[in-house]
């Protein structure tokens, strides 16, 4: 029965990996099937491990209560809070200024900063820090998310290989070695670690983006926040940020990305160039800008969601506060629409749907006039703002065709400082060990919702069910592999096969075996399993144990070929829109490079 359970476990793991890589079925479906198979196996044919304890369904389902799973999901919610409030806009601008205007160079600066920080801080908080920064950078520079997030995870892992505290794996190996009377110093692994990090970094930054295929989000398309220009109107009220703004060289430098087209001052129309013109209370500033610029103006209060419809109690004075449930979306006026021919002021959109029309894009030339006086035409693209529930009412409307992919939450810039404070408190306390990171992550996610940085709906959308199922099923496989003795059997078989080879060859072979195992089990489980084996090998061969301990550290960290091997891979799986096969395509070459680099550098450095 023992051998049946071991071989059945091998078969189920192989079938699961094939299912993930084939991509014929969703990851959640393959994970659910894998988990069901393990539950059936140990329910129909009960098994007791070497210590005499039965492998129960509770053991196999323990992954769903695993701290790593809770941490990943909670940190995704925290990261969504940072993105929803634009909290990382300023750090992104600072880093991109260092990198210059070239998108690839700016990305490289951010990624290398993450790798450097990972040498002195655990990988997980480093990746959490840089996910919102790279999200902003990718959005601003039009960089595919697939080209930045997997490099972030891989470079943080590579950076973490260079010092003892760079990752939890390093500390685990050091802890097991300390029980055998062997101490590993802070910089004992730095030289070979740097060699591996440099070779791996060149591949990750220079070659890996060419391998990765950008994918669209779950909505099927990404909102066009780039070059499409909309016509909009800004009322200059008392205390407005643009009040007393004076034109220089015909333009208003304080407007940022908003391009002025006309100023309506009472009955007077002021056209460009705007020489010696100062904006005053009562002016209506007609501008053109991208939806990104309008979104920023709304979030900072420079543009207000106001009532344009005469049927409301007040005209032009009623404003709505931009809350976490306010959404910006685009809709197209359909041919034969009953809105065609109506002016924007008398469109009736607010009274009917509770939304405000504040931008218009038309392919043909538009007359210079107030936004509220422009008559709508079929084919016009309207920029709308309202609560998510109000925008949803447009679905199925035959007069206004809602572009559902365009609906995006307006950043809560007023709460950016609050969101950033929550985030950095998590990172600081996790780095100092004040509280466990799973506790900090859950509390941080709760605070993001409680303080209004996120709505409950936004937090729920940040929850990634594929990661939830993948971690649960993977831990079930790992439990089965360890408790049945399958992992130990692989290790013993590998050591038997390496017997009789030179010390350098044995070290290289051991690295390859561990690197394969760490992508099936977790990195920490693999490190704990192979550290005693490595120490025993060094004693048998009569060599220094440092080389074999370094082998375990570097190989157990080489979790590049699957998303389940390392926690940071799971963190970036959703933001990067990756599939299981993407990690194999981009990660397997990196595993091979790391293995070859170690096989060349280790014998020289350790004098084998």
C-alpha cells in the first residue's frame, strides 16, 4: 500500500502540472480536480506515515488556512488600495525621473532597485512595495504588465540570494545548519550569490520580456487612457486651484495635461493665444485632455461632477463628492439614438441614470463653444462619471452603448497619504518582526476598507480565486509528497545516482535536483528537506559543508519555473495576468542559467 500511495502521488502531481501547462481548462478547475483526487485517494485508501499518523482530509485541506495564502490575498487587497488612491504616484515619478523618459530604462531602474532592496529585506514585502509602483509606471508608459511583474518577482528572488537575511529560505537553512554546529555569516554567500544575480539579472531584464506574451485583462480589453482627446469644461469657483492662474507664452503652465481651448468670461469669449490672461472666479475654461488627465483632475478636486440638467433643483451648483465608488466610463451615441440632437446641458442623463456627462470626443471638427451647448451626434464618445451602480444601468441601453471595458474607478487622491501610511506600517512592522506578516496583511486590508480607501466591492474584486485554489491544491500535493515519503525517495534516488562522481559534479547534481523539487514543493519545504542531506554528503566526502549549504540555499531559491514555488510568484500572477505556462517558458531558462553559473563559480570559490 505504501508504494501505491507514493506512485499515485507522483502520478497526480504530474497530471496536475500537465493540466496547468496545457491551459485547456481554467487554473481553478485543474486545481479543484487535483485537490479532489488527493482527497479521494486518502479517503478510499487510508495511509499512515512513518510516525504512525494518518493522512487526513484536514491535512490535505490545510492549505486553505495556510498563512501564506491569507497573506497573499490580503496583500492583494492592500495593493489595490494603493492603486485606487494613487498613493504611489509620487514614488513612481521620482524613480522614473531617475530612469529618464525611455520606458525600458525607467523600468530597469525600478526593477534593479527592488533587487538591491531584496538583499536586506525579505522578498515578500519588497514585491508588495513595488507592485503598485510598477502598476503606475506600466500605465503611464504603456508598458505591458507581463513585461514588468514577473521580472520583479525573479529579481527580488535573485537579490535575496546575496545575503543571509535576503529570504526566509536562507534563514531556514542557516537555522538547520546551526543545530549541527555550523554558522553561516551574513555575507558568506554574497560572492557566489552576486555572480548568480548578475547573470540572472541580465537574462531577466534583457531577454525575458521578449519571451513573455502580453495578455489582456479578464474584461477582454484595456481602457484607452492614452492619446484619445476629450473636450471638457472646468468652472473656476472661489478658492479653485486654477484661480489667479496667469498665462505665460500663451499657455497656462499650472494646468498640467489639460490643454486650454477657450475661456468663457460672461458674454466674452477668449481664444488662444492667451496673452496676459488671468483666470478669475466665474470663468468657464474649455479644455481638451485624455481621460487620464480628466481622472486626475476629478480626484484632486480641480474638476467637479456637477449637475448640467435643468430638471434638477439647482443648475450648475450641485456637486457630488468623489468617493471610492465613483467610476469613469465611456459610452458611444448609437445611430438613431434619442440623445442625438440634444445639447449636453439638456441631455437628461443625470435625471435618468444619475450620471454626469463631462467630456466629449468627436472625430469631426467641433465648433468653439461651451461644452453644455454642443449638440450630440451619432458616433460621439462621451466621458461619463457616476457611481458604479449608476454606470451599470447603461448596460443594454440601445441609445448609449456603454464600453464596459472602459469603466475605471476614479483614484481617491485625498486618501493617498492614509493608504500609504497603512502600507508602510505593514512593511516596517513586518521587516522588524514586530508582528507576523499574515496578521499585518489582514489588518491592513481591513483598514483599507474601513477608512474608505476601497469599497467592499473593490476589495472583493482584488481577491484572486485562481491563486486561492492554486495554493490550496499545491499544499495538498506537497503534504501528500512529504507524508508518503515520496520526497525523501526522490532525494535518496538522486544521491545514489550521484555516488562515485567528483565533488564538483555531485554538488552540481544536488543543485539540479533541489531546483526541480523547489518548483513542485515550496522553497522552504525543499530547503528543510535537503539541508540534512547536504550536510551528510559533505561529511561523507570529507569536504567543507559551506559549499553544500550554499547549494541548498541557491537551489531552493530557484523557484522560477512555476507560480507555486515561491510566494512572490503568486503575488504577481494576478497583476501580470500570467498563466502557469508563462512561468515555465520564462523560468526554466533562468533555472538552467542559475544552475550553470553555480556549477562554474562554486568549485572555484570553495576550492573544490
